[in-house]
C-alpha cells in the first residue's frame, strides 16, 4: 500500500491544464500569501511511484509571472521526451529572488525560502521530485538561479542564466534595481537589502560575484546580448525601457567571469553582439542550454 506523505506546506488546489501540465495553489507562509506554480510532469509520472524524478526550476523575469515560460516558449514540447519534473513558480513582481531584509525585522517576503524550502519540500513529498536539481532563468530569474545555487553549495547540479545580472553591487545596476523594485513592485526597495554601501554585508550575501565560490561543482551557462537589434528582433519593433537592460546586465558578465576564472570554476558562455532583452533570444538560449542541463540531471 502506498504511503501517504504530508506536504510541508498546504496545497490548496491542483488543476490539470493538459496531459502533463498542472497549476498548483500553494499557501506560503514565507511570502505571506497563496502562490501559483506551473508544474510539468514527465510521461509515465505518478505521485505513487516508487521512483523519483530530477527537478528543474524555471524562473521568470522581474516584471512577469509564472505563466511566462509556457506562454513564451515551447517548454512543454521541449521537455516531452525527458524524464524530468519542471517547476515554474511565481517569483513576484520585483520579488528579487531573495529573502528580504525588512530593516532587520523578520517577516515576508522570503522568496528563497518559498522556492527552495516550501515549494521544494512540497515537490519532493507530494510529486516525487528527487535530489538531482537544476535551475534556469531569464533576466532577474537568471540572477535567482545563480544566487540560489551560490548560497546553497552542492544543492544544484546546473544553473543557467539568460540576460541576467551577475552582480548587484555595481553602482549603475544597484540604482537600477532599486528604481525598478520601487516602480514595478510598488514597495520600498530598501527593504530588500538595505542601503548600498551602508548595508554592504547584506548586499554581498546576495551578490553572485561575492558568493561565487559556492558555485563550485555546479554546471553554469551564461548568455547575454548587447542590446543592439539582432536577427530575432522584428524590423518594426519599438524601443522600450527593456532595451536598456541588456547592455546593463552584459556589463556584469565580464567581472563575474573573471571571478570564476580566478576560482577555477568552469562555465559555458554565449555572448552575442546583437540581441535584445526579449523572449526570442531567451527561447534560443533555452534550446542551447537544454542538452547541458539534461546531461547534468542524468536525463540525456
């Protein structure tokens, strides 16, 4: 007889959207509200199986939500023949993929805790996720993949970041992150990590360059363009604020790669001269990184 396992956080709802795609409602104490998650299960998956499956997290960008990966990519088709669970959780509008400092007071939102402890525990206990784990993300979601892996050494076999900041402490990027958090999240951005320089200890603990040693043993994939129009941009595409993001995140890649080389940590890169901060390029990068992620998870 199958053993009934108690999920570590309340699962308030589960809807089957297609043969392999589920939408979950998860009551998160860490975030302080009910969170949405898309979950793609592999062919032959069963919640009562004796075996477990490798787990891949996909994280969205700052001004987006958990619907983006199934809306903007062919992740359902790409993963169709792979024995892997794909979890696509909400990360909040400007949630920052971080446990917020909150001026030294405990409380929500605690995004790292939600994604890796609450949701991770639920996926292990109720959906047969195993110990082999990887992460990938676009823009701020790629930062999430890098910093989660760095802050939890040895937990993840692979982390892929597409057009993602590889540091948060560079002045131009720090200012941009604070402004974006205030604008998109409509909240006090200083509650995330405090004031730059003054609360540098906190900023360093969430900076991929400062935490890079924790990435030893994790496979890495980094890609970014320059912001210049490229082959995947419509010829009549209008300029947007997002056009400023690509050169800004690209400026953080070089210092991060130098730190990785200093630590003798290998990384696969695709740095292209033309390409914007948009999904057509991230779909391409997903396909380039996919075989490497599957190999790391033992699904090749």
